[in-house]
C-alpha cells in the first residue's frame, strides 16, 4: 500500500470515528478515558496539534467543534452528565497507574 492510499484510508477511518462519537452522546468522556485512555477532548487536541504542525492555524475551541459536531459548551449543556463516584475513582486510579 502506498503512502497516499494509506493516508486516504486513515482519513476515512478518522471521519467514521468522529461521526460515531458525535452520534454516541450517551458515552461520556470519562467513560472513554477509563476504558481507552483517550476521549473527545484528546482527539480535538491531537487534531489541533496536527493542523498546526501542518501550517493550519486551528485553535482548541474550533478543533473541539469539529470533533463534537457543535460548540463544546453546547455539547456539555445537552449531553454531559455529572461523573459518578465510581467513574471518578476509576479515573483517579488510572491516572496514578500511568504516572
């Protein structure tokens, strides 16, 4: 597989992942972090960093809007729930395991 084809495939996979996460508003970021070690905010940071590394000025809020499919503040108001004590404890324990 040549580099151009690989990049096209990776781009399509990323688009599908972003769309999937936009549709799965029931999945909280803390759950993603606890299970996989990354969340929508991580994706938006990586997106912004990659854009900037490639000469495209993309700030944090604009990158979040790309990943969330709406302004982050709107997503939080509509879909974010308060993390349970269990979720918080899992997150805290994961952080101490990796750092």
